[in-house]
C-alpha cells in the first residue's frame, strides 16, 4: 500500500510569522487579568455595600422597637442608643461600622414618618409631623477623617474608595 503525501517539503507556516500566536496570547492574558482585577474590585464594593446595608437594617429594626410614636419634637434617646448598639455589632470590610449620634451627625439616624400606602419615608426635617419610623445610615471607614479604604486593583494605581 502506498500513501500519497501532498506538499512534500513545504513548511506549514510562513517564515516571517513565527511567534505571533505567543504575542497574541500574552496580550490577551494581560487584558484578561486587568478585567478580572476590575471585576474583583466591583464585587468587593458590592460585598461591603451589603454588609453596610445589614448594619443599617439591624440598627433600624432595633431602633424601631424602642420608638415612641408621637410628634417629631419628642426626644428618642432609647431608640437612638438601641439603633446605634445594634448597628455597631456589625462589621464591614473587616472593620467596625460607624453610626454617629444625631447630635454629632444628623444624617446617621433620622426620625420620620413611613407611609405604607405610598411607601415613602418623610423625615421630620422634611415636613413630617409624627414619628413612626427610623432610618439608620451606616458608614464604613478605615480612616474616619478621610473616609477612604483601599481596593484590590485600586492599590496598584494608589486609588481608594469613599463609601458611606
């Protein structure tokens, strides 16, 4: 039996094209690595956001349990201390969550009125006359003065994220 071999003696590639596949592979691997690191940073931000949301939810639920319904001028020290205590039991990005007393930062714990029909929260300062709800805003900072913490990929470019 005899086999016929075509293109006998010819090379399978052109002489000036050797190594092009390796260069393309290296370039595509670099782009894949960059996109992967950006994906890690985005996932990390959403992870921290979820942890802060858990802290705010637990603080708001605990504060609502101690809430005295009435008008907006009624002081609510029990609700403030309970909301702060439960929010601070949580952590985000491996560190403590920050919730300030309303006398220090009036945006961290806000009293107001929740309308279940329209699903709208109206803060006391925005025109609500009665109190039946509490809103807690939890913050995460490694350096409380700047409010920034580092990212995975952002560290390469000396970037930080301010997240509250």
